[in-house]
């Protein structure tokens, strides 16, 4: 059985720093895939929990990959260049 952290009755999942790289990516893909439905149809508590978990997972990814490649089109300068073209 997977380890889970209890916060009251909310299950927050395995701590991100305990996931290997493949598990972390799988969790990130899953949470991003469910984001839109949670925003549109989830309760306030579900959205709050989703936000917390997404922040934990994304924070762990950024901690592990501080020098990840950044595509110039995904920066403010890149967006400005697209807008003036």
C-alpha cells in the first residue's frame, strides 16, 4: 500500500520528494490533465487541495531541474516578439 499523508480527512498523496523521476512526471501529467475539470466543477475544497498538490509537485520538479531548458517563446520577451510580428 502506498504511503499517504493525512491532513484531517484529506489525502494528499505521497510526498513529492519520495517519488522517483518517472513517478513525479506521471503525477504531474495526471494533475495537469484533471486541472480544468477541477476548476470548473470541483468544490472549493477540491480546488484548494488540487492547488496545494499541484504546487507541491511542480515545486519538486523545479527543485530537481533548476536549469531546465526554457523556450524563448515562453518568456515575456518572446511573447512581445510574437505580438509585434
